[in-house]
C-alpha cells in the first residue's frame, strides 16, 4: 500500500525531540528523510541512555530509547556544519529536496548560509519548516533551549 508522502524528500537538520519528531511523522507517512547529525557527537539524543533513568543495571542500559523513538524510518549522515564542504553538501541536497526541517534556534542556519532566504534561492519550491522553543522573535529568541524546557516555561 502506498503512503501519502512517498516521493517526498526531506533533509532534517535537527536534534533531540521537536525537529526529529516532526520529520518522524513525515517518514511514517512515506517521505524519504535524511537526518544530518553532528560529526563528533551525532544527535544529542543518542546520549540519553536508558542507564541515565534506570541505572546501570537496567535492561538495555546503553540504548537511547529517545533516539530510537524519534528516528525510526530515517537515514543518517554526519557533517561538521562549521566546515564549508559540509555546507556545500547540504546546499547540493537542498537543490533536489522538497522539505528542510530544523529546530536549531533562529539565526543559526542563517549564519551557516542555510537560512530560509539562502535555501529559497537554491530551491524556490522547498518547504522550510523551522521550530524553536521560544518562537521566531521576542526577548528569548536567541536563548538555547530544549523541547522540555519550553514546555516547562
């Protein structure tokens, strides 16, 4: 049985919960999602191990259930987005992709040359989906955050 988003290509530049959950839904609906992970650490949720919650004796202590839950059905690549070669690789991907999903705080991808305006110059049809804990403007816009911090606030 075909799925409604088959043939749609998504590049995800996101970590932990908010962005990965958004593209997880797209993957579940048939989209081809490629997750871009930090070359040194991977997605930070890879380090949210079961042992952190249940102790070293818990079953599957070295498994991150957060990472597994948020990233099923995706492919991953690693890139150091502080290097021009990695940015150029993402820019080449964006040419033929349909959606870019990010939860990096506003301004981060702009500084890297992957902000909305730059990406739209490369591919005017792309859907640029950006979520952030504190919204696109306001007094807290540049504050680092996580999904759970925003919910608590």
